[in-house]
């Protein structure tokens, strides 16, 4: 049994304990994609995907993990990855939907946001910007991706409940409440505008409560009432910093920008560096929003290079992505090839050092062993099988968590659709049940649109074995998002060092390849499950995407190889 399921078993490792069932008061209604959990005590309504609804239906308090996996595989016609079951159970537990002592305590306390336990990592202690720079030093203009541009248009997307409205410190909360109280503004001074986060820290942390889909402090005029009435300096740091992602690197400052902001995604506005410098310099920030890169970079398992070597690769990659002389896939693959050359050069240097004596061998990191489970599932020498396995697991992961995440469940659902379509194009397991179901859904979408159009014999572009009428596509056979947005996504992700969130930079780069592949799918007009730039911008920050990439042995062994990237991007 995989290690992460051992916690569900008895201590002796011989007899498995039954998994908990649903908490009393939680009811499963419907089936398939229409299934949902209704929690009459906490007022939660949680949408479930087909796989999740099958598993939840089997949680009767009598089955252990092994039996549940076997029974679910019998219903679905496809074997499930045990790690997916663990992630689903953890997500259900975060929302207090399982019959556990913790859930009963949550109900007794009347908490309504049980899914926010995953945000406890954001409750780290505060750090002043001065702690990141030497005494007397100034915060210089940050390095940013070429062609970065930003101008706030007050679109308010950053103030919507689709995003995590926080974390907010106790001092920031009190400053806002006191400021509105002094102005006799009862609505602004209402403490219920903030949701407390459970945390082991002695310093309380909060989320801004959404009302009618937006932050409580968003006025009817579309402007922030805190900014408008109390001044910009009264706004929480997390609000003032958006869309910037500041990173302290060994040779200065870098700053990326989130493509959740439409002007960033569209490349609109002036040079953002002066505003980034002013914003970061003024803020007392929470550590996860101000990151620090080490002097030595872990490229892949056991292979490190000095920061300067990595910086040279990243600078060249940024230039390659921004010059527009090559089609995006060609440009990104050139970056991956150069990364692989950097890895091989560093590996050769380690081999040379090892030849000098046995003492150095003891200090060299070893590649973690692959699990028997993954080795038995896929031939790791086959890049196609490795790519297919990764896409399968990502599609399953995103389906299991639909409706169970705090921010944007539809982003997960659209990502799942994208991963199944990419998997179909890779073509290793086109006959897999989830792939066939997704193709059937798209075919039904096509048939309905074709009948409504009244066109007798449309032209078509081929999507594997699936033809999409050109009448349903834009005038040009283009991608979901233009190449400009795709280039900006990759450039900004490099600038804000998203690849450093993973166990190795190689795994992070593979995650970026997977995410941008969803944006490159042919657009099917009217498909509500079409992946969007906002989806990948949200998911690139998702901690469980990091977890799933880091726990896959196939990723650990193949993430640095260009062949896997090429199959996913060019399929």
C-alpha cells in the first residue's frame, strides 16, 4: 500500500481500518456530473464530478481504502490512482463533510468555511521589506519579464469570490474596522466582513468575506470602499500587492505579474516597474507573497547549479519567448532543450568530481527511488506512456476536487476537460473511458451547434478522431487564447519563479508545459468547459497541483526530458 494511504490503516499495517462515511446531515444527491453534496448543518452545497460522486457514494463507513478502490474501479471501468483517493478524502475532510471528531467540532462551533484549512500555510509570520535588504539599501527597480505591462482598469476581478480574498492580518483588519467606525460607517465597521482562519499561529489571520460574489468592501460603483474612504494605505497588503509577485533573488529583485488580471493577460498598459517598486517598498507583507530564491538552484533530482547559471538560462528563455520570431511551441521547446543542456552539463561536472575520489560520493544527492506502483503501471522508457499517465492523473485530480476547493471550482472542471483533450491528442490511450466520455460530450456540443447553424456541409478541422466544423471556430483556426497571452503566461511564470514552488525546477517547467497546453487547444465555440487564461493563472498558484506533480514518480524521472514536453505541446 502506498505510504500516503498507510495513515488510513491500522498501526500494525496488517488490517486496514474502514474509511469514515459522510457526516450526519450531509446528503449525496444526483449522480454523474450532476451529483452534489448538501450539508444542511453548515449550509454547504458542493458540486461533484463523476469519479468523486462514485467514491463518495461508496463511503459507507465499512469499506477500507483497498476495498473502496476496487469497488470504484468496478463501477468506473478504470483503475484509480490511490493518491487521488487520498486527495479527495483530504478535501472532504477540509470541508468537514466526513464523520470525524474534527468535523463534529466544526459543526459545534458553527464554522461555515471548513475548506480554508489548506490556507493555513498563508498564515506565516509577517516580514518587513527591510528584512530582505541590507541596512540602508533601497529597493531598486525590479527585473521583470520583457514586454511586461499593467494599468489597473478597475475591472474588479481581483475582488471576486473566484479568488482567495486574503490573507489579512489582525492589524490590517482592525485598521479597517476602526477607520470605518470613526466615520460612523456601520457597514464598513461590521466585523462579519472578515472570516477568521483557523491557524496554530498566535497571530489571527482572516479572509475578506464575499457577498453577492464580490468582496464585502467593493462598492456599487465598482471601486474599493477601503481605498476610496480610508485611503490606499489602509488596504490589506495582499490587495495592494496584486497583480505583482515579488521575489528576492541573490542578485537583486524580480517581479512577476498574475495573468488573473486582464490587462496583464492582454499586455496592456505602461512599464509596471516603478509601480512595482513603490508598492513592494511600502508594504509590510506576508511571507508567501514575498518569496526568496536560494543561491543554489535544484534543477532536477541530485543536480544543482549556482544561481548565476540558472539566471543566464532564464534570461535567454525570456528573450526567446518575447522576440516572436518563432512559433510558441518551437520557442518554448528551445528553452526546454537549453534547460536539458544545462542539466547535462551540471551532471557531467558531478561525474568528473566523483571520479576524483570516494569522499565526494557521500555528499552527492541521490535520485529518490521510484515506487513499485508507478513502475508497474508505465514503462518509464516510453515518453508517450509517461505523458499519458501524467495527463490521466491530472484529469482525475482536478475532477475529484471540483466543488471542494475554496476559490474556483469551474477552473478545475475546465482544466480537467483540457487535460482529457490533450490526452486524446497524445493518443496512447484514446480508448480510456474518461477520454471517450469527453469526446462524446464535445461531439454532442458540435451536433447541437451544427443543427442550430443550419449549415448543411461545414468544413472541419481534425482533432484526433474528432472533427470540429470550422463554422464553430473563429474566422481563423486559432487557439483558445492568442499566442501573445500564452507567451505572457510562460514569461510571467518564469519571472515570479513559479517553477521554484516544486520539488525541482524541472518539475515546475513540466507543470508550465501542461498548463499552457490547455490554452493551445482548438476553440469550440460555446463550450462552457473551454480552458481559459484565468484558469491556468489560478492553477499555477494551486498548492495541490504542486503536490500532485511532486508525488508522481513518472514526473520525477522524466520531467527534464524534452520528449515529454514535446508530446504534450505538439499533440
